C-alpha cells in the first residue's frame, strides 16, 4: 500500500481506537439562562446544524483536491458566513493533506502544529462560550483528530492516544445535541469500528487507558452512513472506508471503487491516483493495471494537471519501474530509475529512498 499506511493494520487499528477514546476531562455542564425571579433555572436550548455548511464543504473540497496554493484565498471568502474555527480547522487540514504527499518530510510540521493548535484553542473557547452548540463540539473533535493523526504519523503513538481521548466524547456531545449531525457520527463510527477490530494483543492498552469497547459491525455502518449523508465528511469517510475495506473487510473491489470515485471528484489530488496504482498492485496483483495508473499520473504531472506535480512525477516513475520489472522488462525498469536518480530528486523522501534501493538491487554484481 501507499506510504501513509506503513505502520501496519495492527497499529492503525489500535491508534485509531485510542485516538477516539473517552474524554480526558469532564465535560462542562449545560449552560444556564438566568433564572426569572422566583423561577427555576432553565437549560439553554441545544443549537443544531453547521453554519454556512455549503461554503465550508466547498472549501473542504479544495483541500481534498490538493489546491494548497488556493486555500488561503478560498478561506478568506469562506469565513464571514462560516465560523472562524471552521476556517482555522480547514487551514490545518490543508497542511495535513499536503504532508501526506511527502509524509517522511518534516518541512511542514511546524506550520501544521501552529495551525492545528490555533484551531483547537478556538474550538475549546467556543465550547466554553456555547456548550449547547453542537457544531462547536464537532469542530473541536475534528481539530483534535487532525492533530492525533499527525502524531500517529510521527510515531508518537501513546501521546496520540492520550491526546486523542477527548475526540470521541466531543463528537458524542455534538451528536447528543444534534442527532442528525452525521458528520459527528462518522468519527464515532471510526472509533467503534477500530476498537472492535483491534488485535487482542493490544486490548490490554485499551483497558489500561479506560477506553470503551467497540462494535465492528455498527461502527462500519456509522462510517458508511456518514459517507452517504454527511455534509462535510463524505469524501473523508470514503477515504477511511477504503482502508477498512482493504485491511479488515477484504472488500477489495469496493475499496478500489471508492478510490476511483475520489479520483474523479478530486482529479488534481495525486494521492488518489497513486492509491489506485497501489491497490491494483498489492490487492489484485495487477501489474499492468498498476502500471497504467501510474503512467496516467505521470502524464498528468508532466502536464501540470495535478497539484504538487513534482512529487507526483517521482512517485509515478518509481512505481512504473517496479511494475515494468514485475512484467519482465528489467531493462526499461533500470533505465527509468537511473533517469530519475540522475535528476537528483530530494522528494518525496520515501519514494527517493525506494528508488535508490531499487537501483542498488538491480545494479550488476
């Protein structure tokens, strides 16, 4: 699979479960309206829905389409009708998706950390001002989730687990205030699913951290429901569902279909095209199909029809070499790698390292 999955399904299941565990602090009590003279204090009514949802969804589409250079301009237009925390969270998410194109590079880590901390602080402040506002809790859970995923990538697994304990209950609070908020239901479903499939060897850690158990079937149903009915997270749900379908459900064709659909919806994001090539290679043993997918990605990159084209071109060439070798054309495979390395690429870090590894393995003894 692609480089974002190198931690393996065992750790992924554990960490996703841990990152969506119970709240590490007590939720504040419902806000109270001042009591009328001689009357009882009445709880404030719950506030439902997502403000300027269509504008936020459009900005999220730009993130998923890897339009990193255009995101600041898009967010400037989004905020005003949308709450500030939504734009702060989307800014951090944009950087997070950019990191995933070159996950071993730490060049964007400081920027992401600053952005996500700002989003978390803003969301916390909003939940304090309006604890009956469902979307405030949703945005808090979303911002914490982005930070936890980053910590997982940086192998700060236990830190991610401790930090991520807040996510599940924040989203449950949102859902309790707004039962129709399927975007919040998605995160809860992720927890329940991965807590249900986590290998038994890791369950002692779940017990140690006082995490609730999961439910594989119901968690998957919640994720699938968010994919169909969510306002903001439909594409994100599809992306996460493809991982579950590959690793645990053995629904390989459905996983590939999800990625192909994401390719069509977000054609300028090179990650989805690379995932297409990876799935065909690893799960279908389809070297010709994987080669064809990477050749398309190479063509798109050279025509600048995908964002971060220079990264996409290197990834495409490495996989083209691998699949040519699998198809019995070692000579062209070697030529591809040697031509790539002659340009002295430095990124993506893992892809360049793989190219050098292949060059050594294929060199004459």
